[in-house]
C-alpha cells in the first residue's frame, strides 16, 4: 500500500488514482508465494506439479483440474476460496489413489510415521488458530456488554500467545485507541505494519498521534492515508481539523478549497456532512474570525 501511495502521488492524473482501494491480496498467487515463503517454495511446488503430471498420464482429468486452478492463479486468487481448496484436495486424493507411485512410502513404517506426525502438527496448529479465533470473538461480546477490563485482559492474553494475525493486531490496536491507550495502540500497530499497512492502519496511526498531540506525525500519516486512496475524504477532513488546531491558516484554507472542489466517487450522507462542516469553517476564515 505504501508503494501504491508513492505511485499515485507521482502520477496524480493516472486512472488508477480513481480506482485505488485497500489491497489485501495481490492479483497473482505466485507473487504472494514468493513474497511470503521465498522463491524456493515456488520451485518446490513446480517440481511436485511436474511429478503429478507424470503420474497422471493415463487419467489426466484430475490433474487438468488442478492445472486449471493453478493457471487461474496467474491473474486471480483462487486459493482464497474454501470451495476451490476442497476441489484441489479431492483431485489430489484421486490422483494419489489411482497412482501406485504417488505415495511412495504407503507401506513404509517410517514414512507412515512421518505423515502421522505431520498431520498431528497441522491439526494442532489449526486447532490453536480456531481456539484463539473463538477467544477473539468473545472480545466482541465483552465490548457489547461494556466490560472494558475483560476486553483488554482477553486481548492481551491472546496477544501474548497468538500474535501472528495482522487483522487481530489491528483490531487490538483499535480497541486500545477506543480506550484512549494511545501509546500502547501505536506499539501494537508497529507489529501489525510488518504484515498489514493499509489505509485503515494509517488512519488509526494518525488518530493515535493526534490524541497524543504529536501533530507532525499525525499530519504525516493522514497524508499517507490520503495518498493511498485519494478518493477518501476523511484524511483531508482530519487534516483540516489538525491545521485548525495548530493555527496553520494558510494550509487550512488551501486544503478547504481543494476539499470542496472534489467530487465523491460514491455520494454519501457522511461526505455531505463533512462538506457542510468544512464550508462553515471556510466562512469563518473569510470573515477573519479564525
């Protein structure tokens, strides 16, 4: 997202600035695999694919199904859908069953033990994730009941034992921001940004700094958020409030004029309210009352 912001800032007339939004997944499964697991993982997958093709010559239907999903991965993200994963698992199971050479250690005790240990490890990891996902969901219930102490205690407990989910870290930081624990919220966000650094993260960063009266850092993050998704009105609206707070009249006046001249991508009541507030501020400036 930072790269997107830099591109849009340098190419403000680009059509992409009109279409820009949060990006949670690249439009290519292989770029994601290389980014998250390195080139070696992709080479290993290619070797396995070649082997699958070799042992599926007599009945290639299931292999072709796998191949079609993999081809789609060049310009989409099929592996994000459980239905596709189920189809892949089914096809691989059929290839395994029909090929005597695929499970090379089917009758080998050492190989079978290795598979059993591997399955146990995967089951434990999935079970751990499911458990903490449940605990995370309980935080929402505590928040609805207004039990803020229990919310923070549960979040902190999950964080110390399971903090590899960037969406959990963002959610935790948001809750800390709501409870006015801005310093701790910034600390959690610093970990979140290693894996997730989008518009929402930047806006939360800016809000934390604003409430800590670190206006220079708040300005920097509001600007970055606005550059990530130029059609969003909220970063500019918050910057106008910041310039008013810090008595930066020239910056405020210039930004107000640009703000009012913008057309929303999707008209909404929220934008209308922001524009009416900003128009009122402009009137005050022009009358010399600010």
